[in-house]
């Protein structure tokens, strides 16, 4: 008899969940202790190091559902199988550990708290109730923008904010984020609330993620308008960004290294 039948009992969830938490914690700590960027401050080097386990998780959340849907067909029925349950429990474990790591290294923010708590409750909740297919679809949808998000952070940490590469990656991130959180998430909320009728409390937590996403999109719109103003200044002054190196003349731009930290991840 298999140790794990369908990940639906408390001992099975506890066993697999604990293994996932230990594995992710070890992965983050390994990255923090081994990835060092010469000439970078400790905090900036640490920020880059912790990005790599996050990228690995993002790729898993995007690739594995696609492979599953190719072999099993795209389904959004109410109850899932072992694989659906594992994917949702994995997301719960990841965001729990990610929050702990960010708190440990003084990177945890209010936005992280809202997002992580809502995500953990939703993902763990559907694991317990077995309503996991919609959970997997939501995780897939909401992670599409995470890879350009992390690439944007890496470029910024490497001092390449005033380059064409950063501008294009950021524009791609903004576009994907806006699409996944409006079109994608709105559709999946309709499926979760009205079609599949997932547990009401879990839908409330999903609504919390949706509201936070709308607030973020508002911030993105404001930032985009600001960036368009900066672009017009570059056109007027004749200063052009280079692809992967900072243009020496960028220092003459009025906004150079004067922007406040964005209120988005």
C-alpha cells in the first residue's frame, strides 16, 4: 500500500507538507549562504541570491500545470487528483517559507503579508477540501508575470535600471501582470464562485488577492504615466538608453536616481 494515497488525510498532508517546508527552507538558505556578488552590499547581494529559488518555483508552477493539462486535458472540475493536491500544498509550503525568509532578512513588507497570507490560506484550504483544480489554474495564471518581475528586480539590483533592457522587461512585466490579474483572474473567480462553487471562505480570500491586484494595477498605471514623462524628457534632451550598460549622459536627466521606491513588488 502506498504511503501517500491521494493527499487527503491529515497525516499525509502533514508528512508531505513538512518535507516541502524543510526543502524550500534549505534551498533558500543555501542560496543565501553561497551566492555572493562581489562589490555588492550584503543586502543587495542577498536580494539577488534569494531571487533564484523564487525563479525556480515560478518555473515549476508554470511548466508542471501545462504538462499536466497536455496529458490529462484542461479541466476545472470541483475535486482534484493527487497531482493537483500536491501542487496546491507545494504553493502553501513555498509562500510560508518565503515569508519566513523575508522576515528573517528584514525584507518583509505589508504587501508581502497580505499577499502571502491570502495565498497560503487559499492554497492550503483547497488542499484540505480537495477543490484543487481551480487552485492550480489560479496559481498558474498569477505566476505568469513572476519571471519578468524577478528579472526586473535582478536588473535593478545590478544597477541597470537606466537601460533599455530594464525598460523592456518592466513594460513586459506590467503588461502581463495587468492581463493575468484582470482577464485571467476575473474569469477564474467566476469559475470558482459560480461554476465550481469552491468553499465560500476560500473565495473571500481569493477576492482579497483580487483587490490587492487592482490596487497594484492602479500603481502600475501611475508609474507608466511617469515613465512616459521620463521618455519624453529623453527624447527632448536627445539622451538614449543603451541596452545593457548605463549611458553616461543619464546622470543629466532630472529623474536620475531620484525616484521613490515603487509600491509594487
